[in-house]
């Protein structure tokens, strides 16, 4: 965790806090994963590129990078449930992102635990 913390701190010192707005609810094909992407992904892409270029030892992902806020993760759902999830009102207005958080995810239960949080540059 020491190397990860050091690298996240280094990236956070260089990356400015930013505002974003949510887009429309989406769904990854053939999954039960529903999400809200940002309307403008560029600030996320920039932060992602900085973290990807860091000394953090990442495993290769089989999925392309897509910034999003997960609403639901799990097995596929029936069409009626999918329609209900997609009809949820998405929060309007700008949201300020001013920190980076590092979480541990339990692969079996998908439970998450906050390990570390640091502020982005103001």
C-alpha cells in the first residue's frame, strides 16, 4: 500500500480538482452492471492517464477504461428491472471532484473498503 499511496499522492499534487455533470444511465452489455457516465470524460481521462503512467503495478484489464459511477453490479436482470433502473432520475447540476480514493474490493462479495483518500490540487 506504501507505493500506491506515494504515487497517488504524487499524481494528486499535480492534478487539479474539477467539476463534472452526470450523463444518462447506461448498462454494460450482457451484465447486470448499470452506471452513470460523466457528460465530459476528458478530466477523468487525464487523471486516468496520469495514474496509468505512475509506478503503481496495475494488472491488465480485459475491459476498456470507461469513467462512470456504478449504480448496480451483479447478475443480469429482467427487462422490466432494467427499464426501472434506467428510469431513475439522474442528479442534475455540477459536482466538484476534489479527491482521489483508493478502495479494496472483495472479489467474492464485492464489498468495498476505503483504504486511503487524498485531496487533488486546488
